[in-house]
């Protein structure tokens, strides 16, 4: 069977653990455009793995000269997260959080690192202190949503996504998270709609298109899933990826169960104003 690779922890959870546990992150599940203020723009970070490793090594040297310094700690923690060195990222940014326990930028990065490392309860607590009602942060709210989803609280997750979209209408990363949340809540048509809104954005990336392909496959729309996959994969690779999804659905009761209508109240899908 071809090897599947999903970049989002919730997407991976759909396959690795069905609906039972939603804790393990997967490589590449990061939006580096999530730190504001005096921190350098994340777009300056390399995306090639070899260059990223060299970049992280250089940042590590700068961090070692002054452990806990805000900018060095955040940049180094981000690079470590990109390399899936989650526990190391937690240790790095934790030092900064101890030195600056009320700095929202530091707390934001700390909470995200904890979420990546699967320390969901602690991540939930830290992220709740990473902004104030007077100065909310959509990027933190979006991560709070993914943490709530991975803890099984999809209604709370959906509220975080809606609140984030009020601040950043049409933000594709939030819409993508919302789409996967709706999939977990057995609302596949609504999940497809949210993800289609996400991938329609000029800021959409391969992860979001992969999430859409995943949901389309869960709906049995394998041809559509393959078409979406071809935006980032060769035709053969896209076909193999969809075939692997098809086989896993056939073998996994939890995945097939996602096609059954949810009982009780449903989380609210994205509204037109959320899409921007």
C-alpha cells in the first residue's frame, strides 16, 4: 500500500486513530505566519529541509548565547517545530516563558509548541493566557480550536474558529481547521464547503489542498480527490495517494462511521461572512 502523509494532526488522527485519540502531530503541520509584534516575518525561513536544518543550527547558536531571549527563543522554537523536534521546541520556548510569563508572543509560541508535542491540557491553559478580550488573536484562537478538537470538544472548537474568522474573515488556515473539525463531527458536506473556501484563497497551500482531498475521499468522491491532489503531486502520485485512502477507509470502521449523520446538535458550519 502506498504510504500516506497528512500534514495536519487532525487529518492524521482521522486515519491513525479514528475518533478515539487526537493527539499526535505530523510533520509540516505549522503555519509560521503566527507570531506578531517585533518578531521577524516567518516568510524569511527556508522551506527546504537541509537549509532549514542549517538555519535551525544557526538559530540554536544565537539562542545559546542568551537562553530565554524573546526573539531568539521564538525563532529557534519555530525552526524546531518545523523539523518536528517538538519536545526541544517546548524546552526552548519554556525558558522564555519563565522569563516573560505575561508576554503574549512568547505564550502564543509556547502554547503552539505544547500542542505540537501532544501536551494538550497544558497547551489549552497556556493559549488561554496568550491574548486578552480587548486584543484577541485569531491565530491563537485557531490553535485553541485544534486543541479542543483533539480533546474531543468539537463544539468549543467550532466557536474558536468562528471567533477567529470574525477577526480574520476568509483566513484559509482557520477555514481548513474548521473543515477538519466538521469532518470529525460527521458533517462531511459542510467540511467540504469550508475546505473549498480555504483552497480558493491565494494564500492556500498544499496542506489545505491535501485536507480537501482527504474529505472528498471520505465522501467517496475519489475522482475529485485525485484532481485536487494533482495540484501538488504528479498524476501517478495523486492516484496512489487516493488509492491508499480508499483502502484505509475500507479497512477502518471509524472512518466509515464518519459518513453516518451525527446525532444531536451539530457544530455550526462557516457562515458567508466568515469566508470574507
